[in-house]
C-alpha cells in the first residue's frame, strides 16, 4: 500500500505509521492547524472584549437600564458571553467578564456590574 505525506502529498517511504515525508512537513502542517485555532480564539476574544467595553461604557454607574436597540447600535453581539448567573427567582444574567445584562422584556435590559467573582 502506498502512502503519501499529509502536507505535500509526496509518497512516503519507511515506517507504515509515518504521516509526513519530513519534519518540515510535520511542522508546516501543525502550524497551520494551530494558527486556524488561534485565529478563532482571537476572533471570539475580540467579540467578548468589545461586548464588555460596550456594557461598561453604557453602564458607568454600575446599574442601569437600556434598550436592545441601543446595545445593537453599539455593535453588541448577543451570541457571545463568558458565563451566566441564574437567580433563585429564575432570572438569568448573561455576563461578559464583570459586565452583565438581564432581559427585562419589552426590549429593555438591565445592566449590572459584578464586583466579586462568582463561578
Ligand atoms: Zn511532505
């Protein structure tokens, strides 16, 4: 059975479990996989940081109400958050790091700032 290098597709001689023709091809392949994963992490981190910055900007006092429109206008992305916190009453706050929001209905949101870390 003939095998070929995962990276450059050249035929491989030698051990049956070899996947690459050379160490250069091995590291080229691994670098490409790593940079794709790193790019994803960077993009998600950028969204989370922007979300946090928007919440912080709109909530200088640490507690306020705001419309969904205003958040969207600022470029807030509701798909990304770092964690949630559900109260005993069953209300779920969504957090981007220390900055959180709670949907109040009627397109209104309560913004809160968390002082201490809650897991
Ligand atoms: Zn190769």
